[in-house]
C-alpha cells in the first residue's frame, strides 16, 4: 500500500522555502544549529507526526514521517538536526511505562522538550554495538553511569538523550546482546553533574559530539523497557531510523536530479545544451531509475514496519538502495555542473558531502551487506 502524502509534501516544501541555500551555508560557516528551522517544523507539528494522538501528536504512520523528511531534503535542506525525534521517541511509545509516556510524550509533541540525542556509538564500538563499555550500575534509587559515547549527534541541542549502556558485565551474560539497557536521560539535570559534552568538527554541519559520563546519577525510573533487554528495545527504532534515512536519501536524489536536469537544459557548451550529450544525460537517467527502484523498496519497508512484522531485511535494503541512488544522483550532478558544482552558492557540493554520510551512518553499507548475507541469504556469519 502506498499512501498519498502529496498535500503533506506540498506543505513541508512550502515551509522549507525560506530556509534556502544561503541559510544552510550560513549555518555551516558558523557551525551553528538550525534553531529557526527546527522551531518552524516543531510549531507546524511535523516533528510530532509519529506521536500517538492521545499524547498530542498526529499519530501518523512511518511513511508520513518519511514524506516530511523527504520533502525537507528535496528542498535542499537537511533534517539531521531534528529527525532523531521521529525514531528515538518510538522507544518511549513502544516500551515506556504509562508514567513515562504521560510525562514526556506530550511535551515532546508540543516542542517543549527535544529528544534528539541517541547515545549508542562509542570510541571502541561502532558497528559492533554489543561491545559497548559505558556502564550503568544500580545503586539504591539511581543508576550510576560511567563511560563515553562518540558521534552523539545533536547532544548540545537536546533536552533528553536515549542512552544505551551495559547494566550486566559482558562476562556475566549468556549472549552478548543481553545485559544492555536503555535510559531516557534528562540532560538538563545531568549537565555539570557527571555529564560533559564536546563537539566534534566534521565535514558536514551535523552538530555531533563526544559525551562523557563520570559518576552520573540517573534516576532508576529513567529505565525504558526491561532491564538487560535494551538492544531489543531500540532495535525497532533502529529499523525505523533506517527507513526514515532512506526517505531522506530519496529527497537528496530528487534535489540533485531536479537541479542537474534544469542546469543540463540551460547550460550551453559547443553551441548546444550539455544535456544533449549522452555523457551528461545517461548518468542522470540511470540515477533516476535507481531512485525510483529504491523508492519502491523504501515504501515497502515502511509498510512492513507499520504492519508490526520484522522489517529488518526491508529496512536495510531500503537504506542501502536509497543511499546509493542518492550518491549516484550526486555524482551525476557534480559532473553536470562542471566547475560550478564546487561553488558553494550552487548548493550541490554541500548536499554531495551530506549525502555521503548515509553510506556510513546510522549503519554502514558493509554491515547491511553482512546482515543480508547472513540473515536473508543464510550465508555464514562474516564477522
Ligand atoms: C556524522 C555522524 C553522525 C552520527 N550520529 C550518531 C548518533 O547520533 N548516535 C550514535 O550512536 N552514533 C552515531 N554515529 C555513529 C555511526 O553510527 C557509526 O560511525 C557507524 O555505525 C560506524 O561505526 P564506526 O564509525 O565505529 O566504524 P567501525 O565499526 O570502526 O567500522 C569502520 C569500517 O569498517 C567496516 N567494517 C567493520 N567491521 C566489518 C565487517 N565485519 N565486515 C565488513 N566491513 C566491516 C565498517 O562497515 C566501516 O566501513 C554517527 C556517525 C557520524 C559520522
């Protein structure tokens, strides 16, 4: 089933119009967070699209969230500053207690609270999540957290963090995936009391950080879901994240193709439009085909997610295909724009750098292929 989100897409595209290339370039030059953009999205209710209506959201399906993100990216913008809210809050919706939902979801839906930080990756643990070393030890009414996260995006612009930490040491669990737990950390309480945040300079303006925990006391009622079952608790959210990122890639591809096709029709070299040359036209046509094929898988992944069935295979394939389609479109756009692809004013190079991330994060292409090889094709585990 493919829902029609045409009106939603048009409304988001309209909202994005004032946030043009100079807005995004200006933020990047200053290393700044897109506060005005996030505020506008929040006020329009788009960041609460997936929160159930009883908690103040719109209760829309994942595909609607995807349509919002796709429209942002197709406009030339970037949703990385705020997309996490759409999948991190899923852990609270699906695994939170009634009290946790009451306490947090309405405030997240209204925009009063930002749940943008997702602390999983550590310096020694990227692809192999089960090896993470951040410890949360129960002491009376609190968990005491020690350790470090890295690449915790938006940590400086979030009120809450969804944190994955080890609550049972690795040598005391039957399976490596056990003994991990999820906490909803109130960062407003924690800053300066055992939590420190250090921004990382990156090739894109992603507001990503290192986060250090030193005897940080987290109330026991911050535990989301069952103790020791944290990986299972966030896995559904990680699949949602992959599908939503795949929608962003579709948006990136649409941006590149729209801009490149227009330029290929306008720019004349040797007395004819460059789009008349097969060397320019064919890569664009191929990227278009790749994007439309990826779109089918992205929509299917969203549908399987919504049905409640395991969508691991579809979510991974959607992210793989869409990230590669966006990259192909980006490459074709770089060729089409020639030297002007490198001029910041054209917006192509920024988007090209931004879209490259999706072959690395939130899960790298190699790990997707390893998942498909093992879990879908039944080949021996490759790692
Ligand atoms: C801008 C940015 C934002 C991010 N935001 C967040 C965030 O908000 N929260 C968060 O928790 N994390 C975040 N991440 C982390 C991201 O999820 C990891 O970088 C990613 O999972 C890869 O982990 P790693 O960098 O440690 O690579 P590694 O695990 O060190 O792997 C390095 C390379 O080796 C490959 N490799 C490793 N093992 C195998 C194998 N067995 N077979 C084949 N290839 C293999 C990997 O695919 C990768 O290409 C972010 C990263 C970036 C760059």
